[in-house]
C-alpha cells in the first residue's frame, strides 16, 4: 500500500509586522487568499474571525489542504500554517505573506510529510527583510536538511591562476563539482561518521573548511581542520580551521589545540579530536584544502 502524500507543511513566524494590518480581518483574509493563489492552490472556502479587543484568526480551505493564520497586533506578530499536497508551493505563499504583512524578520520550518513508513524531514531557516531572502528562505533548494553524518576530506593542486588552483584542490578533495555552503563550525549533536562518498553534481553541501592559496613559487602551504567530538553525544561538537605557510605537522598541531581550547571554553569533555589536512609546495599557483563535510544519509 502506497501511503505517500508528498505533503509539505510550512510553519511561519512573522515579526515586526504592521499592527493595524494584523487587526484588520478583511485585509488579512484578502492577503491570505492572494497567498493561496500565488502558491498555485485552489480555494474551497474561507473562514475568518475578528477578536476583541484585537487580533484575527482564520483559515482558507484549499483543494490541496489548508492555510491558517493567527495574529497578535500588540506584538507585531503573526503565525501561519500552510499544509499542502500536490504541486502547490507553500514557499510562494510565504513570499506574498511576508511582504504583505510588512514583516521584518522571522523563522520558517518546512516539514516534509506523508511517508507513513519513513520519517518526517524538517528544514528550518531564519530570514530577514534586510537579508533579501524573502520567498526563498525555506525553499528546498536553499534550506539544507539536518545532517545525519559527516566525513573529512583534503586535497591540493596547482592551477594556471589562484582561483583555478583552489578549484583543482576542491576536485582533488572530491567536492569540486558541488555548491559549498560554508558553516560556522558546529557539528550537530548525534551526527555520525561515514566514509567519504561521491557527492551528487551541483548538490548544496554544508561544509566547514580551511584553505590556503599562494602564488609564491617554492612556498610550502598547508590547511587543516580539527573536529572535536564531545563525550556526551547529545551535545554539539566543534570544528576548527587553520591555514598557514608552514609544514602540515605544524598547522595540524595548531588546529588541534584550537579545537581543544574551544571545547574547554564550552565546558565539554572531549571524546576524541580528529584532524585532516593537506600540504602543497607551490610551483606557480598552488592551493591546499581540508574540510569536514556534513551530509544527510537518508
């Protein structure tokens, strides 16, 4: 029996909204209906209620499921819930709602639902008007699912230009045909090790990396990453990066101590510190690269 519905459930929190708009039932209902149409859904019925002294709640039932809203004008806050099956795209509804409510920032959670034999997958993202990511912050192309595994890679190479050298080093490490999304160096709790694997071409890959590129012939350059694993696997691990015009052993020793110091500052007992690095003697333009790749192994 096929129990998949391919449902997508978008939960949105909007802050900094126009208080007067949030307290206007007719305007809220109109905005919600426009959001539904932008998403490609089909309206069945709308029910909205004006509260006293303030606030609006409402739901638009659509052929694909529903979209609902609750507003708190006194806080400039609105909570929206959009569940849809089929081809309707809830992120397009978000684009209309965020602009229409004059929201300045908020949070999006996109839950992929419908596989009764498997797991719900949750994508989470913050966004802000200043960052100009309204309408894209929770799309499947830009929000990365929580990783389940990690592996470490390293590479080095020459190139006809510094950028080519860096690109060649990425290829040598096995990540050159992907879109790297650089991380702020935290390993999520419970993330498990896995062997390095070929990555899909063009994939969005969360990665913490160190790199050094030089155009000084004869120079020895090195880059290394250290991954400190906590004794308590319910706590986050820590990734540190370091590069220098120095031998690899020196760079690896430094980055290891950086990871240890970072964990000590957090008060976390360390189970292990893993280090991976690369070194290169520059001929014309050279690059050294090392990284921790985070991956979801569904």
